[in-house]
């Protein structure tokens, strides 16, 4: 087991053991936010034929006169196909999205035409191709609609529906189980006794896991259980999940249980301790090809560890690039701490007319929840031994928004 490793070393150790999950086929209505398993191509041209872009009249070629005159041979209703192609001097009434007859040069909007019996009159310039959606204008047969690893958006869902894809193969969602360690932790609905605290990290981690596309199969507390009882809990959670997250008990105090509990399962320990703050008391192990990632019991440290260690795993399990996006942004506030290990500061990343800016959020202590309440979407990455951060400084920022 490696101790006190660099963050990138910890990430590489974990991700080297991760293989994307297999596919499952789900109804299109249930695929929003899911990840496409295999490339999808257009099965046909879209639109499948030349169509009208407006309600009006499809017209053929005519003499180049100021006033155009056409014989109207048919008036098509929605869903009807033209009876035959247009000859010179002929027109047909068409509807938006409806097919136009062969021989159509352009479509004249209904509002600027005049009918006299079966004759259509139009005064103006006739532009060839105007108000016509040509066959294959949107997609040609064989065009790539979505690559494997694409997150399914509402727009993509609409496009797939247009090609009759009522079901889609997507990566199976990773199953995540969460175990809170610590004798003093009680369920959130309980009234804590003196010295006890309610579980918040279980709900925090469940929310973060779901944001990253996971199914949460269980959120449990070890309570005052013995090591053998915690071992059984861990083994049960491993059976029902792809990854287990533990929170709390990761330090080296006399009451900290995480390391011993993980060892009890026979898991292979990968590392314990990471050179970052918050989140230095984090570790990972593998048991029967499933990861156990142990995170700090302090809420802000727990969240940071989840973002930096667990989230990349959840992304890779779904066929996504595991690494979050990085940016350089201008910091709009100051941060007076200096030195120490590499530090990740909770922040909010925005863009305005001057470019990217990032604001440090209040409540930066590892033990605090306040910094997690402010819609923080980024972590400022400060190198080890950093100087105090001044307003206006350029900083490296990790974006936390899932699936970006």
C-alpha cells in the first residue's frame, strides 16, 4: 500500500482498474443524461424528400414577367402526396413540412399570393429554391448522429426520434453504495444525543453520485458496530454495487475504523493518504474487482475527495472522459492562507464580457457545510507552498459540472 501519494498518482491507480460498464437498451424517453454506448448513424435522408418550408404554393418555371401567373392543379393537405410533377406554368397548394411536387422551382408564401378561380397570381421576384427544404438538408443517410460517449441531450433525443429510434443502447449506470463510519454518527431523522451528530455526508455523496449518472443502491451507517459487523456491511454493499464509498474514520486516531474495516474484507489497498487539502485523509482499495474509496468525514473534505477521486471513476464507468475540464480564470476575491500542501478552494466559475472569472465561496474549512450551499461549480487548484491569493490573480480552475 502506498502512503501519502500525489493526487495524480492516486487517480491513475484507481482509473487503471476501471473498465466501462456494458450496454443496456432503454426507451428513448428514459435516456436524457445517459451516455450513448455505440455510434449512431442516420438511416435515411432527412428530410426524406423536398419539402415546403411554408404554407403556400409550389410553382414551376414561368415566363420572366413582373406578374407571374400559374394554373393551380391541386391543393395538398397535411399528409398528402403530390399526384404528379408540375409542368411549366403550373402550381400546387402545399403545407409547411409537406412534400412538394417534382418540377417545383420555389414555394411562394400564401400571404403574398392572389387566387382568381384556379389561377394563382404573384407579383414580385421569383427566387429559385426559395422556401424549399431540399432532401437531406438536415442529415444525409449515413451521417454520424452521435458518437459513443455522447451524453444524450433533448436535441439528440429529438433527432433520434425523427429517425424512429424508440430505444437506445446506453452504458449501464454505475451502482454506488455509501457507508458512513463513526460511532457518533446517527441517521438524519434521529435526535442526536450529546456527542452525536446527524449523518449529512451520506446524503451529500448520494447527491453527487446521482449528478454523475449513478444509481445509489444504499446509504448506510455503521453506528456502533464491531469491525466484524462493519466487514459484513461492506461485503453486502459490495455485492449490490459497482463501487462503495465510505466516509469518516479515515484518519489515524484510535477510533478511526476505515482502514481496518477495509482490510477486514481482504481488499487490496491501493493507497492511503493524498497530498491535498481538504481531502488528505482519503484512501482506496479493490475487492473482487470493485473499488472501495474511503473519504474524509469532514463535509467539505468529503466533497473534495468525491470530486477528485470518485467522480472520475463514475465518468469512466459510463464511457466518458474521466478528467474534468480545466480553465484559467481571474479570481475576483482574495484568499489569505499560504503554504502547506496543494489546496483546492471551493469557488463559483462564471463568464462575462471580460472572460472567465471565479469567486471564492465562504466557509472554506474542511468541517463546514456552508461552502457547499452556494452552487459552487468549481475548485481553484493552488499548488503546494502557494502564496496568498490576491484579487485579480489568474488561477487554475477545475469545473465541477457533471458531464461537461
